[in-house]
């Protein structure tokens, strides 16, 4: 019978803890702007698409 009386208290405490976790402030970290990410991706794509640097011609020295 004692477990019936303690169950609502535990449920309320658990519900309060879950609500606290869901409504918590954003964790500290680095948040990037979408425009900055897009510009970075465009730059990376341009570097990957660009042709390689030319190499000096081979000389046939024996």
C-alpha cells in the first residue's frame, strides 16, 4: 500500500526532471550561421573542382 502513495510523488519528480531537461538552456558551444556554412562549402567545392597545379615537364636524361 505504501508504494501506491509514493508513486505519484516519484512520477511528479520524474516529470519535473524531464521538463527541466527539455527546457534547459542551450549548451555552450559554437553555433555557426547558415550563410557562413554555405560560403565555406562553396569555397571547398571550388577548391576541389579547380585543376591541379601544372608540373614541370620531364626531361629524358640518361
